[in-house]
């Protein structure tokens, strides 16, 4: 007897749920044992019977709990459950959210049955699967983060102090007073910060600091 992977589907469009059920109905490896029309219901179903489900197929955009919020909760509380996100979105913010939520995979809703089964096979065998349209986005995000980390590593402890105070909207005079240095020294630090981070303005420095977690 085949040991089938049990699946919970979460999507606020019944047509999508019906389509997934139709795609998987003839495959002996997978069994859909639950469905939910929003993230909150899906979470409650998992919480009530966590041992019932091995895999969660979830939309990224749903009421009450988004797919990424649901994924974070599942990975935190039910780590045995693998998560494949299905989405219409192939933009960087959506993909980054999914990766940060530790999703095991991400495919677009225009994918066919072949790609869905490929993703499920890869994930249930301990791997990950991201659509070919998604891979360049992940790579670009990684490169951007790597560059930003390298830029952050170039900053001295004093420059980080100055940057932190810039984020708090302190003027050069206020920064000088707080750090017991001259305004000219503060201005020099500002210039070095702009050069090292490739920013063109104070606004750019603030954005850099926030992205780097220095706010």
C-alpha cells in the first residue's frame, strides 16, 4: 500500500481549490484531506489535528492570515509540515516574504500539473522548489543583501553611531553634542557614510539603515 502524503489546501478562491483537487485526484502519492478558504481557518485546522497534515498548499494573499503569515506560524509550531506557496505574484517583495517565512517552495498559479507534481515531489523528498521565474528574483535579492552586508561591514563603530542618530532625525549639531565631537567631524562622517553606502542623500542613508536593521 502506497504511503500517501496528506495535504491541506488554503486558498480564498474555491475554483483554485477545486482545480488543485482535480490535478491531484489521479495521483496515488498525494491525498487532499482538508481545505480552508482563509489562513485563519487553515491554522485552526492544523492546530486541532497537526498529525493529520504533512503538506500545506497555500495562496499568498488571503484574508485574516496571509500565506506568509500562516507559513511562519506553521514552521514555528508544526515543523513537520512542509509548505508550498502558490501565488499570482512574481515580484521581489512577495518572493522575499516567502523565503523569509521559510517556505519550502513557491510556484506561480499559472503553472501546470507537471510543474506542480515536480514541486511536490522535490519538497516531499526533503528538497525545495522555486519556479524558474522566481529563481532570478531570489538570486538578485541575495546579491543585494550581500552587497549591503559588505557595505555595512565597512562602517566604523563611530560611523554606525552617527548613522543611528541620522535615522532619529538629529541634526549635525545635535549629533556633535551627543557624541562629544565637532560638527565638522560629524559632517566628515556623513560624507564617508554616503561614499561607503553609495547613497546620494540623507534619505538614502535612512533607507540603508532601516534595511540593515540599524534603525
